C-alpha cells in the first residue's frame, strides 16, 4: 500500500505528479496491469460519479451512466456548444469571464457568446462589485432577442474566473430558475471547486442543491487541470441527467478520448480519498492561502483596489488610475509596459470586461518567488499622472516584478 505522509508539510512540491507516477507504476514497482479498455471506461465513470457525489455533496448518489469523460473542459465546451446549439445560435455568459471560452464554443458549431455585462460600481440591490443578478440576465436576453439572436443557454463559472466569486445556493436557484423560465440550458463550469482556500467561505456545487429547477437542462463540468494542477493530463468530466445530451457528447469521444493509461490513473487517483483529504487538499489550500495573503498585503500597501474572494488562483485588480484615458488602447499600453519588464498580467479586454484598466494577477506560486517583487525599484513607470509611459526603460534583472513597477508609478521620485 502507498504510505501517506502524516502531515501536509511533508508533501513534495510536485505532489500531484509524484502521486500519478505511483499510480501508474504501482507499489511493487511494476506497471499497472493490462485490462480491457471497456472495463477501464466503466470503472472510471463509476469513480467519477462517486468522487462528484462526495465533493459536490449531492443529496443522492450520482449515477455513472450520467458521466461523460473527454480530454479536458475545452473539449467539453466545444462538444456541448455543438450539441446544444445550431450554427449562429448563442449562449449567455456574465462578464468578465475566462476568454478562451469564446474560442471553445465557436470551434465546431460556430456558436457565439452574448455578454451579460457587470459593473464594478455597487448600485441598486447589488452588495458587491461585478455582481450577477437575474435582472441583468433578463436584460441581456432581451437585448439578444431584439437583435434576432437565438439564445440556447447560459454559461456560469463557479468559482468564477477571473472574479473568484462563489455563488450562494439562493443565487444558483435564482439563475437556474431564470433559465427554466426561458427554456435555456445551463452549463456549469465548476473547475475550481476544490480550490476554495479560505476557511470562512463555503462552496456549494449546483449538484448539492435539493431539487434542480430543470435537471434535464443542467450540465456540470469539472476537471483535474486546476484543482490538481494537471493541465497536461487533459481530463475533463461532464455530469448530465439528459441522456440525449450525454450520448451526443460521448459520440465525440472519437476526437477527444483519453488513453487507457490516463483513464486508469484517473480512476485510481479519484478513489484515494485518504490522500486527497488528509495530504493533498490541506497542503494545496495552505499554499494558496499563503500566496494569496502575501500578494493581497502588497496590493493593500500600494493602495491598489482588488477583489478578494478566497477561491481560485487569481486576484482581479483595478489599475484604472494608471491609465491616461479610459480606453482599451491605454490598457494595452500598460499591459505592454509590464510585459516589457517581464511581468505577465492578463488585461481586462481579454475577459470582455467593459471597464478598461482591470487586470488579472495569478498568485499561485511559491511565496519566495512572489517575493521577487521586493527587489530594488525599476524606474520604468513614472507617476500615474500623464504622461504615464516612459519613452525608455533601463535594463532589468532576469525576473520581472509587479510591485516595484506599481510603487514607482506612485512615487514622483521614480519619474
């Protein structure tokens, strides 16, 4: 049997990849036994159903026959869009959102996205920036209908990327109720569900709800790419009670299948609850929290507004005060200035944010690497008043740093 470390602190840095090698080779040092592919597929679907039942806290055990496995969530988005929509149809999606979804849904079926625009300003009944409400969904749907666009469904990301928002059970029920009234399918992307690292925050999967408003039109996606740091393994799963949808998506497995070895490894990994609960998740959450705390504190010192949600790998930061004008051109100039100094941020336009100047910062790295931001200031960005961008910039070290750049932007002496 595999011997589990007794404390999370004993985890190696590449904890997931180490575990996968053990699963592939086995405790005796021999490679996994040869078994028929159909047996592996059946076993994997059973393990996925058990895994989602446990971690999504479903009221009743989920059924293996409702599970479809493809090589990642990108493939699932492409397959679902093709199955649920006709060419030229659309799906609603709140903005800002993970921009790659635009390409995913367009790849096969020529499906477009209709943005549900959210504002950073808290107004009306809102209680937080960029808050999604049924009223905003209704407005976006009416706008699409008035333009003759056929909307077939709604995409929700929970926890949300890039905001980190976690929808409450009440919000989920309201959004699902909206979709049912308009006979819309709901694609729930829950790829970050095990990356909620703040103890005070409780995550609720849509599969945990008692009595879904429209279970035949509710389709839930999850993958190991984020929660287990296994993007290269290409493993994504769909859970849907609609057998027509499940069969149609599964028919595309010919183009998006997993190798037998990957299926075997995934089945073994997902059933190892002892290691996941007592070794991996505590270690991963502790590291995420430490990195998030460090970056958050640095941003507070700099007076940079940001959203802090306690989930995911990213922080949504507000750099609007560094723009000379509120335009996407100015946003791109600022992004390029960071990139020239070896600091890679994601600009808001890539997430269809309607307010220029918002950026996504990835914080999920080792704290000692994040502390590279403490190296001597780089006098590359003068103070925030015009002109913002300096015409020249001195050489920099091998590693770029976000925080010195922002400090210099606030410090007139750095101009």
